[in-house]
């Protein structure tokens, strides 16, 4: 009887020791995942870009049959329109500055104020019949000075018409010119100085 009691105690101790052994695998602790509700991105406030003309005026050439928009604060010189029908070529100009407050020296009449823009609108009454020929004529013109052509691209006017953009560098610095045809007349829109608004203005050209 005493022997059985000792055996029972020994087995009980073994079981207790086995259950408390540090080598026995235990269930891993559960990690609670909290899903956060995504916050709505703040709305962007639109800002005026260099391509936004703001309030505009309209330049119209009724003889050649086209118009384009330009910033309302700019100045226009279009005296050449008076003799357009009798001229082989004529040019009107847009100025981003008050010309009365800035007069270049006689030795450098082509000088622009810092940050200013000048855009020439030139119409040829006698011109090639295709846009490709008009571009070739522009690139082969002999102005008496060396011209380095930097870039040529196809643009699409706001009206959907295809035009050609040519960027060149010569005696007066970098000149950008958009070339198109309207009613059989070749038109150059050429920009000088600060060209931030050039494309936005040029692309408003449309037949009227």
C-alpha cells in the first residue's frame, strides 16, 4: 500500500513538471490590426499659370480674315492694316509694356525692357500654297544674318487647325515663330523677349 502511494506521488510530480516546462510550445499572441479610414485629400486651389491670359482683347485682320486674343493690358500697333491690300507683306505688333514710358536708344531700337514681350503678326499676300512650302520659305529666308534653327514642332490651334512652330536663334536672340495659312495667305506669329505667354496667344488664332 505504501509502495502504491509513493508511485502515485511520483507520477503526479512528473506531470506537473512536464506541464510547466519552458520547452512546451505556446500559442502565439494575437496582434490586433486597426484599420484607419483614409482621409480625403485636400482640394487644390487653381492658380493662374503663365498660359492663362486672363482678360483679353481681340486683334482682328479683316483683310486676311483671322483674329487672335492677347492680354488686355498689352498695347497694339496696327497702322499697317490701312494699306494691307496694296502690300506684299505687312506686320502688326503687340507690346507687353507701356511704350510711352520706355524708349530704346537710337543705336538699339530692338531692345526690349527686362521681362517684356513683343509679338509680330506678319501676313504675306504673295505666298506658297502649302504649309510645308511656307515653312521652307521661312527657313530659307535671307535676312543678311546667320540664323540657327533650334526646334521645329507641329502645334494644334484651339480651333483644331494644324500649324508649325519654329524656334531659331540669331542676331536678336531666340525667336519663336508659329507659321500657318489662312485663306491662301501665310501668317507668321513671332515672339521676342519673355516668351511665357507666346504659345497661349498664338494658339488663339482662328479664321473669321
